C-alpha cells in the first residue's frame, strides 16, 4: 500500500509540473501574440501618419528670354492630394501658359535647359483632364491683368512631393511660364511661345 501511495504521489507531481509548464508556455505565447499585435498596430499607425503627413515646396520663378516675369509657386501635399498655387508678376497683360517641364534646370537664358513638358505617361499634349490625353505637366493657361499680375491654382492626386513614383513625383522638375497661350492642340507643347520665367521644384 505504501508503495502504491508513493507511486500515485509521484504521478500527481509529474502531472502538476507538466500542467504548470504548459500554462507558462501558454502565458508566454499569449504575451508574444499581444506584443506582436502592438507592433503591428504601431507600424500601421506609422504608415498612416506618413501618408497623412503634410509636405510643401516653394519655387521661385526667375526671368528668362529678356522678360521681367518673376513669381512664386507653392506646392503643398496632404492626404495624397497636391495643391498648387502660383503668383506671377512682370508679365504682359493677357493669357499665358504654365507647365511643369522635365528638369529643374533654369541655367539657360531662354529656359530651354528645363527640357520639354514633363510627360512620364507618354500621352499627347492637351488640356488637363482631356479624354484624348494630356501631359502630367500640362497645367494650362491663366490671365495676367493690366499690371502684369496673374494667379493660377490646381489640385490633383496625380502628383506627389518626394514619393519616388516617377509617374507622379514633381521633385526635380521645372516650372515654365510662357509668353503666349497654350492652344491645347499643337504638338508637343501647345505653341505657347517663348519661356519667360523658370523655376526648379527642389527641396
């Protein structure tokens, strides 16, 4: 009987230790799962904050082609939307075209160092939003008043500031203001005339 009692006690002790180890393992796994969930939540919050983070870049326009045209262009981005607002002065009264060009290089006197229109999707030139196609740089026309001052604004999700997407990222590109009007038809640039002001979109 004594031997049986010892055997039963030993079995009970083994069962107790095994149960305790299993409980400790379950507790650890639970802690790891909870920690993993916290990490996943933190990473998701970080990605969301990065997406919602406000960005901006200001561009100074300098005179080209013996003009007196200067100005400022502000690009701001939040929640995946880029807002552009340009103020230009020193223009001849009337309608002028403004485009985003391929390069932030305004070193040449005529502004041609900025290259052609920014057209990463290889579309025909046209009016912004046209079903027939348009360049990502085809901002459009604006009117300068009798004092030679004009403004234009645009809001789009087709641009980004520093996102690295070559089909959307405007950093490293140039802003060109033209002497004349974009006819939205002539290829490849709308027959808008000389480049009277230029600025690089850089940070």
